[in-house]
C-alpha cells in the first residue's frame, strides 16, 4: 500500500497538477469549500422565504426545498449536466456542472438548518426587537440571524463534511476529484483494487472524522455558552408578532 | 385629564377561549397603574395588546390619541414610542449591555453612534449600571439584566412604559433593585402600566390598582383601599392567597 502512495500520492493529492489541471484531494476540498460558501447565502435567503409571512415567497421556496431534497444527488447532477448548457447557451465544464449541483443541493439542505436555527430562538427575542420599533428585516438582520447563525455553526460544519463526501459524485461526469484520481490509479495498476480503494476510503475517513470532531468540539463549547445565558420561562401565549 | 392609554370594549379570543371580555379602562398621562390578578386572568394579554404584541378581535385601544390596532398604522414608529419590559428581560445575548441599549436609537431613530453611546451611558448610569456597559447579558445577574432592559426600553424616550411582570423571574434578593428603578421612574412622572404582584410597590407609587379575573377588570381602586378592603370576593381570595405565600 505504501508503494502505491509513494508512486501515486501526488496524483491522489493534486491530480495531474502542475502539468495539467488541479485535481485529487485538493480539488475535492476546493469543490466542498466553494459549494458550501456559495450555498450558504442562498440557504439563508431560502430560509427567510420559507418563514416569510408572504405566500408569494413562502410557497415557491418551499417547493424548491422539497423538490431538491426529494431527488437523489445524481439526478441533480444529470439535470445540471444537460440543462445548464441549454439554459446559458454554451457548454460548461464538468467542474462548473458539479459546483452548480452542489450549491443547489446544499442550499436546500442548509436552508432547513438555518430555518430550524431561526425557529429555535426564543420568541421573546423577536418581541423585544419589535417592541423597540425595529422593523421585521432589521429584527432579522440585527437580532435573529447573528444569534441563530452562530448557534448553527456546528451543523453547518457537519454539512461541510457531507459536502466533501458528495463531491465524489463528480466521478460520473469526469470531474478529476479524489475518487476520479483513485480510479485512475486503479486503472493503471489493474490488479490491486482493494488497496487503492482502501486508501481512498481512509483519505475521506480521516478528513471527515477530523472535521466531525471539530464540529463536536464546537458544539460542546456552544452548549456550555448557552447554558450560562438566560433561562426561558414559558409565556401565556406563543402568538407570533 | 387626557388619557394616555384608553381601552374601549376590548375583546380578545384564543380560538374558543375568550381571553379579554369587553375591557374598558383608561390611564391618564403621568399615572401609574398596577394590574394584578390570578394567572390566566388576562393581565399579560391586556398589556401586550397595547403595543400590539397581541392582536384584538373587538374594540379599540388608543395610546396618546392614536388608534393602535388601526390597519395601516406605522407600527414600528408607534412601538418605538412605548417602552416594554418583559418578564424574561429578553436582552439580546449577542450584544453587550451598551449595545443592547444603543441598537434602537441607532436603527430606529437614526442617531449617530456617538449620540447613541452618550445616551446609553446616561441611561446605564440612571439604572445604576454604568460599570457594566461592556458586560454581556449572561455575565449579569437577573436583577442587573432587568435594569439594562429597562434602560433599553427608555432609550427611545417613550412617554409610556409597560411592565409585564418585571420581577416574576427574579430571585427575591434582586427584586428590590428593579423596583427601585421603577419607583424612580414613577416619581419622575412616567406614565406606567405594570402587571405585578408586588404589593409594596403598588402601595408606594401606584395611583390605581386594577384587579383582573377571567378577562375582565372586576375591581378598580386606590391601592390603599384595594389592599385594605377589597370589595370583590375573588379579589379577597386572591389577596389572602398572596399574603400566605
């Protein structure tokens, strides 16, 4: 196994770079980082639409979230693979296709995290802000979102971990990420698939495990922080403002 | 006298439950009214209708002559003119005491950071917490949090302050410091509506006590009269319960 790493380590790490485009683990991480960071603002927007008092915002956003969450990721890959070029009128790279897919997919999932985070905040926070005369959007921007986004950092980090794993779907449209590189290695060695795919699995496992641990650590820190803050006493009514 | 708050035949329903039953009453400018009554009697609901945290199904409420529940009222502007203090303080935990107070003056009245800072410091000083300007809510005791919350409500310089059980969530030794701030406000001539069971406070500063039961104000009296000789049997029962606890 070590000899495979010695010979093909660079390929698994950076693909054919610097002689060709960047690939391997680095591309996997680039895709995950870009995917999550582009999906995040979209997910906040979707979440705000989902809890909006306006039907015109609530219904379409709910439909989008349910549709995206209701189909396998690979369906979305196919759709963007064939739809995006038609929509924008020119061919796009496999990388762009995969990125677009990941962004749409993650935006839908993360919007549910954001929505839950907003709804988990005590109603008193909104009532206090509105009582001071802050508008709905000021309340969201200055009171609700800063708190709920902070509280949901651990969930967002675990979403990043699943995105890392999801980038492997890029293999089917020949994005040269980690899984694609491993299969290239396998194709050139031919007779040692178990070792190659063990290396592949271990790489994902180590990266994801360390990030999951980081998320757990963050979560413990936040729970400790929250338990020192004010306690909530149930109020007579829970009517929204 | 000019009524600052006027309730006119207020009806409020939660589904089939008639929470407020034709409440009619008024509070004059500069008057301090204490609202008490058993839990579920509608006192919190009533105070929350004043700045429209609760909608009503019948009647009208006017504050300083403005119909609160009229459609199309500039609700944010209207609310900024009413200070509201909650049972659970509801300070913003991600902001320091100072920032909690500065938020509304900056966002709602468009004050500059310098002016808002000056105002917030003066208010913190007024509630005796000038030294805690940079503390976060979770670093403050309950009594201190509630005093910051009062300062925050005062930051919009409202002519009316509403207090919804401001001391109910506090440990006994912290109640005094909050009441002290409220007494000072009352003596300074603030119009106040307070849902509270603090009889000492009512005796000392309230002009009138309203006793509520089952969604109605069933007794309205001067505090001395009310506590010494309540008229209604339910008010008697309530007061004797309060004393034995």
